[in-house]
């Protein structure tokens, strides 16, 4: 391959590569290669400019058709860094072997996806849903759509900034992302906020009551009234904590947990205990 400095990418090339990444990464997803086809399609226009020689272009396309799968928004930092590596390789600025590019992608797709899923889908998305849940239950169509719209408004700028960060700083950007103190603070802060929101949702949407009564000294007492006078909401809390500790012990067996709750609820309900 001959170095060709005239084939450098412009800001417009980088912008449209990110746009293709954001819109089309999940197109063509398969069980064999997952996002590989979408990733290759994302890079194809830029690769055509970087490698005018068809043989070099074919090699570049082939190395991006191996298995790849990561989180869309935060995974953009990988796409940006790979784009920078391909540009260095094509222009001769640095000696970048094919194995380095493919190993870089496959080695970091998991850790980056872990960060993205934690921040986007396990923290921000539940918070947005909880903010509009009551209004949506009241029949508001806009309240049902608002979390989707806001999530797009939040995640799109994140994806753009990370893609640009990956392109500008190359491979070192991943180290910045994985070891940067700011990212750790963001994950910790959003996780704490998410726990507060989930606690509020559990208190409002998980219901459990004990209708058992007993008579003492000629007076009939309802167990639930006594519980409410001592610790209101303790039964829903026990249900939530019971499910939590069960999942901590057996893993992500959500369907099994739902079935156990269903069976226990039916049995205790039939006995008049709950």
C-alpha cells in the first residue's frame, strides 16, 4: 500500500460517518456477525476515499466484516478511533497492522458496551420513564412518547461527542474513557439517582397488604392497620427486597422470579393472608 496524504478525511467525511453510525449500525444485524455488516456499511464511504486502490479497499472492508457488537451511543468512540486508525494506515502516518485494528475493535466492544448500557438503559432511561409514568397512566399520549423523545435528545449528543473524541484522540481515547475520573463519577451519580427513582417507584407501584384479623379483649384488630401504625409500606418493601436478594443469589432469572411471585400471591391470597 502506498501512502497518499491527499486522501485525508474532511470534517464533513467524519460527520457523515458518525451519522451513518448513529442511524444504520443495527441494520443487517445477524446472529453470526451481529453488528459487523452495519459497522462495515458505516465505514464504507470513508474507506473508499482512503483506499482508491480496489485491492486495498477490499482488504479494509473484509477486516470490518468480522463479528462486532457494542452499545450504539458510547460505542461510537470505537468507531471514531477506528476511523482515525484507518486514516493513519492509508496516509502512511503510522504503521497500523490489520490485526491491531481488528483486535482493538473486538477487545473493547464489551467494556464500552458495559459503560453505555449502565448509563443509558439502566439509569437514564428508567429515570425518564418514571418521570412521566403517572401522566401516561392517566391517558396522556405525550407522556408515553416523552421518554422516547428525551432519550433520543440526550443520547444523540453523547454519541456525537464520543465519536468525535474517538476520531481526534485515536486509540488513547478509549483509555481516557475507561479510566477517566469523570466517567466514573457520572456512572456513580446516575446509579445513585437511579436507585432513588426505583425506590420511589417500588413504594408507589408494589402493593401488599395483610387482611388477617384477630380479636383481643373483645376488640377486633386488623393486622394491616397495626403494620401501618408501626411501619407503613414495610410489606411492599419486604417483597421488593425478597426479589432483589433472590436475583442476587440465582442470577438474572427474571421469569422464574415472576412465576414464584405469581404462585406465592395466589396461594397466600387463597388462604386470606395477603
